[in-house]
C-alpha cells in the first residue's frame, strides 16, 4: 500500500498579489525537493508543473495539493526535514486558518493514482466521521 494525501488551503489574497509572491515563487523549488525525496511517487500538477490553477472548489483562492508516498515517514521527512518546513512554518502569512481539517491521508493500492474527487471525498469523510482507517491525519495514522 502507498500513502495518498490531500491538502487544501484558502489564500488570504489573490495568488497574483504581492503578498503571495514568496509563496508562489517557491512552488517550483519545493516541488522539485518533493519529487527528489525518498519515498515520493506522484503529485497532482497542471501543465505548468504545479496545482495552483486546478480549480475544484467554488472559491478561486482555495488551492489543492495532492501526492502519493511510499509511507507516512517518507511524507513526514519531506514536510519536516527539508526546506519545505521553512514555508510550512509561514503558512499563516498566506492562508486562512480553518476550524476543520484541511488535509487527509489514506492508503491506496500500489500502482494506483487517486483522483481529486476521491481525495475530496476522503477529506469530507474525515470531517464527518473523524479518524478511521479510511481517512486519517498524522495524529492517528493507521497502518
């Protein structure tokens, strides 16, 4: 089994705003770090190589990030032991704080690629039912 993850975030500003420049300018380097990280398998991206133009929600400022990893540890290593952590610490500069979970993890069979529709269903499932083997967070990841 491989680990899939979805993360959504609603920007405080338009993505083209000067306030978002540092975030937007670093998407490519951070994505390159992800792709070269041990355990990385796949990530959602558009023709430009990121996912910021992929619109799933009504609010154009809500962006999605979705990827597949070999394990929880490989995803955590990328998130918290690479340059990504420096931008993760700054998320409140760019994105609104939400009361509900904004990310979800779930296991998928090796060799499959999740759809955005499936991923959003997992997030809504987590919000409605809490952490289960079908949808969970880092707090209670299920093997």
